[in-house]
C-alpha cells in the first residue's frame, strides 16, 4: 500500500464486503424476491409487497407477515422506507412506501433507490413522482398476479431507465417509456412500451411524446434489433384523461394509429392480447 489512506480504503472495502456477504447469507428466498421486485420497479407500497409475496393464510396473517418482514429488512439496512405515506394517516403501516437502500442496491446490483442511472442514497421524492412510480409498479403487480393465475407469462418488465431506447450516435434517449413489457399468452408473445399517465402532462407534451414513438417506428431500429415494434400502451387513472389522450393521438397520421392503445390502469390486463385501440 502506498500510504495510510490506501490502507484505510482497503480495510473499509474488506469490512464492507464482509458485511455484504453476511447480510446476503441471512436473506430468505422471500427476502430476495422482495429485493428483486424493487430492483425491477424502484418503489413498492407495503400493500403491493404483500400482494406480490405473501399469499399464505388469511388476509390478516398475510398483512402481519408482510409488515414484520418489511420492518426486519428496513432494520437490516437493505430497504429504505420513505417518509411520505400514501392513503393518509388512516392507512397505517400499509401506507408506507419502500425502495432499495444503498446496501440493497449492492445486493441486487441495481440502481436506485427510486430509479436513475447510478446507485445513489435515498432521497424523498415529490408527491407526483411517487404517485407515478407506484402507478407503474401497480401494472407490474397486476401482471404478476395474472401470471400466478396462469393467465399469462411475464417474460420481461423493465422499468426506466432500462426501458429507454437510445440513439447510437448522440447517445441520447430517443423514447423514454415508463416500462418495456413482454408477456406470453398461449403461443404468442405480446410486447408493449408502457406509458403511465396521471394527468400531469399538457397536450403538447403528450403529442411530442407520441410523435417520438412514431419517428422511432419509422426509423426501423427497434424492428431491426428486436424483430418487432412494441405497441405503445397509454394507461391512465380516469375515463376523462383517457379521452384526452385519444384526442391527442387522433391528430397523428392515420397510419400511426395502430401503434397505440389507450385504457385505464384497472383495464391493463385486457389490453394485452387485444387488437383494440382503446379499452
């Protein structure tokens, strides 16, 4: 070692690796599944974690086991519990939202804790940001529940930024879907670029976003690299907002209309395997 600082850095690295190994060895299969879910979707509410990973026993038993597991993983330092709750005070512990801590990110080699292109310490997201991330997570949870019922096979769910498509020259994103989703239904594979819209973007912004997908489709890059262009699925939280999105998409050239589907988040599953433009 060249100096005292190098020695200190080496010692700290060894200690960190030893702690990482000790924590990893103590994780159950269910613990690893929870970390894996968070690596995919960035944030989950306590209720979403319960729906994904706790199906045994009564509803009360499921909630109690989920709560204890989340508390233990938070104390262990692999999860970060955000200060902002969803559903108000009356939601209790079910209203907490979780992401990967810095240690959790290292365990699953993910970026976060609420997304991004590099590992980072937890921060407190805005209300709108958290609502949007949890809405994307809700689509993931619905798909996993459908898979459990053997209605489909979830082949891929890549949340942003892993879902983004990049220009090979400028190295800038061409389209930035909230997620790329692939599901198997019978003998067929359905692919979607997922856009979750909660009414926070103006019509001009929506139009630019839709136009970017049309341009990317025209480029042929996705088709060349992956064999097919995924349909762009806009899901939103109300019938009124759905009508706004349909109106905006209606201003695009008619030949581009079949690229898009629009529906409410509660109807997401019906849009996979459907040729309808709206549901």
